[in-house]
C-alpha cells in the first residue's frame, strides 16, 4: 500500500518536475545571449505557457478525483449488496 502511494505521488509530480527542468534549461541557455527586451519577451512567453499548463493540470486533477469518487461509490454499492 505504501509503495503504491509513493508511486502515485511520483506520477502526480512528474509533469511539474519536467516542466521546471525545461524552463530552467531554456532560461540558462538563452538568457546570456538575449538583450533586455529579448529577456522580457522570453519571460512573457514562458509565463503564458506556464499559466496554460497549470490550468490543464488542475483540470486533470479534478477529473482524476471525480473518477476515484465514482469508483469508490461503485465499490461501496457492490459491497452493500
């Protein structure tokens, strides 16, 4: 049971870690060669991408929670019969 929870938590946070790695890589790769206006544009684009990804992840979490609740209802209904 404990290993299942760890595995589920690892899967839950994998997209966040991957996103952080990509953003870190982009910033460290392009920041030294960009002008100030280029850095501001890169920042604006990365923030826009981050906001859209964050809302998608929230939607995923809500859907997952709803599916788990439906499964639990089905289990409880089958156990009560």
